[in-house]
C-alpha cells in the first residue's frame, strides 16, 4: 500500500520510505528480520545480505569485491 512517500508490504514492518535526499528500506518490525539485495536473477550474480542481529554478507558474483574508503574514494583493499 502506498501512502505519500511510503510503500508498505504485507509483512509486518516491511516498508520503503523516501525523502528528497534519502531512500530507506526496512525488512520488517523484528530485530531478526533480514534484508537481501541481489544483482541479476539470483544470489550467485552478486548481492548484499544483511541478517537481522547477525552478519552481513557481500557477494561479488564472478568478480572480486573492492571496498572503498568513503572519505578518500580510494580502495580499502580487495576481498576475494
């Protein structure tokens, strides 16, 4: 259901909100709810998995992940 700058889904607490300077995604209303973002058609193509109250996985698909230092816009090292 869309209302103003918010889009809600059937799962409790799952929503997307937007302002002129930010987009916010909420996986749900529980600390253990997970947020999964995938490129391509499945996890093998790369993505980010944020597990509620747990780890965060960055999957690069067939490439190497390279984190960037935000302030310097320089490579912070490669992740195989």
